[in-house]
């Protein structure tokens, strides 16, 4: 099988960034236009087979992935939906930030500025999950990066037992990065009280997202527009310093890095660029980073991150789009210069002919609606399962032993926290709910209209007028659901941290299970 910070500090940071030698990540525009957009108009038109639910399930009442308007308005969605997954325990707190991370028997809850600075618990929450039914808070990380909001930057490197987060107040941040030793995972120990943590010693980085090279020696900070990426050397975690930075394109979002640390697959708009980062991995003096190949698509946008895997020795990526009903894509990267989409994983609610129904139910739920955000494979080589956090559709689990014919085996869409907006100060969903319109779905809706597959009457519901002040009638599950045996440890914005148990008859953990997130 082929398989917020003070303005003065911000200004200082930008000045420092301007003083650094910026590495060139060169691109050939003509080549991009001629080769990178070969799959520009391709769109996935089938959904994966729906999970067959066992007897203890509380299944979805509508199409796959949908939370119908009737369920939202009647209160049915406050019970949640589950199929072949049971809830073991959790810790809600004030909600969870955009992404969280886990390591051994601990979980680290992402922070969102400014709600996370309100008492009683500030910054990043540390949870001891030794008893999965009763997670216990053991510490709060309150360094500047943690209080500024960690957005999509809070990541763990198990190899070196490090936790890193950067400060991202609103969409993009600059200057602050803290490194923790998590050998005692329930009590992280700050390693860099100076550069990156001291308010007077910002690092010359911009950041929105971040993640490690596999060996843990490099932390990469990506800063969205204008495609600015920084490589932070963590060989000595007490002395983080920038060793390369450059412009990689129009935008730089999340990414994945090859197991050998030599390739970065940096997301941008709809698609990604492959970068040769081997010179940084080797620690060459004056390292150069070059574009190798790229692929763009319009079937989904705001590409989030990539998970490098292999099937029978062949390299692939699972790549996620967080907007435009793009779902999850399997990318063949056997030819670095010409990555290509090999398969797609979509739910029924993501199909073009159902974008009108998605608009009818999603109105009033805020800007994100029915899109994947972060996934985790259960091992890097020949993964057997992929678990993904989906906005509004919950945690979805797929059998990917044959990645060209993936099938859904389980899902857990947590109970909606309808009406609890003012209690969930650390929830991006609650804080975003002032906007009711599912704006991230406008491109897919427009495509459906152009193809004559959008019925305006079908797009209307009792929720149509809810253009502001959303009611939290679903949850946003943005974090990667990480594999811990037959359990998934994850967080959703409104419900906070959760431990979920997969039914034995749908999943058996492989002996070499190793949860892989990518970035």
C-alpha cells in the first residue's frame, strides 16, 4: 500500500528584530504560479463513513458533525453527544485557552488574555491527572508570557522534558517566551528568568504559534503576517536566543517538522511551504533557509498545522484547515519539491451541498463553525488512529490504518455551556461570542453558491437573526486530543480539560503508541 505588553517594550522588540540579520527564505513566484497551484480547484466531495455507535452512546441527532438549530434552541445540545467514547473526568476552571498540552500524568491549560489574568487562578493552569477521574490543580504559571496569553504556542518536548509558551495577547505577540523544566510535571520549574521572561529583556520574536524541532534544541515561533518565523536556540534552556529569522511568505501559521529536524512544513493561507531547515538543525554559522516546494488549495483555508507520519516507509503529512470546511488532508511528501494532496477526511457537515445547513445551525455560534483545528496521530509510523479537535463538532476519532479510506470510529461533542458566557473568562469561544456570524465559513458557502449547491431557504432557521452575542450552544475543541493509552486527554474552550475513554471494541492502543501532534 502506498500509503499587552507595554508599548515601550513592544517598540524595543521591533527595534531588536530590525537589528538582527534576517535570513532569506527565497521563493520563485513564477514557479509558484506554475506548479504550486496544481490542485487549486480540487474539492473533497465525500465524507468519511459515519461511526457505528454502541449501546452506551448518546448519538448526534442530525447529519454527521452537525448540531442542529433545533437542538441548540431546545437545550438538547447541553447534554452533549457521544459515540463509543465516555467521559472519565475533567477540570473546567474558567475554560481553556486555544490550545493546551499534556505530558506524562500532567496537563497544561492554555491561557487567553485578558480573561486569564482574573482571579482566582491566573496564567497557565497545571493539572495533575494521576487520577484521571479527579484532575487536581497543582500550580499556576504566571510569567509574562503565560499571563499575556499563550494562543497556539504552548507546547511540550518529551525528549528534553521542556514546556514552552510565548506571549500572544491578541492574535500576535512579541518578545516573551518562557521555558520550564517539567521533569516533575506537576511542578514546572522556570529555566530562563532572564531573556524572554524579564520584562526588560524581550526576545526579538513575533509569535502567534510555536513548536519544537523533534530533538528539543530549537523552538520555532511563527508570527502570522507577514510570514515572519524565528528559530530560538534552546541548547541551553536558561539562555534562549534567536539564531535565525526570516520571511517565509505572505503568512506563517502552524507547522510540522520532519523527524530528522531538516524540513519544516509551514502553513500559509490554504496550503503550506516546505522549507529546508537543515542548516539550522546542524547549527551552521550564518544558516540559510530555502523554499523547496509548496502546495496551495481553495478547499479550506487558514491551514493550521501538519503531522509528519509514514506509511510503509513512505512520508506523508496529515494537514488541518481551520476554516472553509477543508477538513483534514493527507499529503504525499515523497517528492519534497511537489507535495500533493492524496486523500481527505471530511464530515458530512463539511460537504458543499451541506453548507446551507451549516449556516442555519451555526449562526449565533460565533466565527468558527464545524472546522478541524488540531489533530494527533497515535504513532508516527503506520498510525492506526487520528484524533482531531473540531470547532462545534467536538472530538472526532478516525481509523487511519488505511489513510486513503479513513473511517470515523468515535466522537465526543461535550455538553454545551449555554448561558455561561460570563463565567468562562479563559475561553476564546465565550469571549468571541459577541460575534454571532460563522464568518470562517463564508468561502465554502460562496463556493457552494457558485456551484448551485446552496439553497437559501435551507440556510434559514430560528437562529438566523443571531448575528451577535452568541449563546455557547456548542463548544470549540481547538486542542489536539493527545493519546494516553485508550484515553484521550484534551481541552475544549468552554468545558476545559477532559479525559475521554475510547470503547475497547473500537480502539486497541498499539504497543508503540506515541502521540504525535506535529508542532
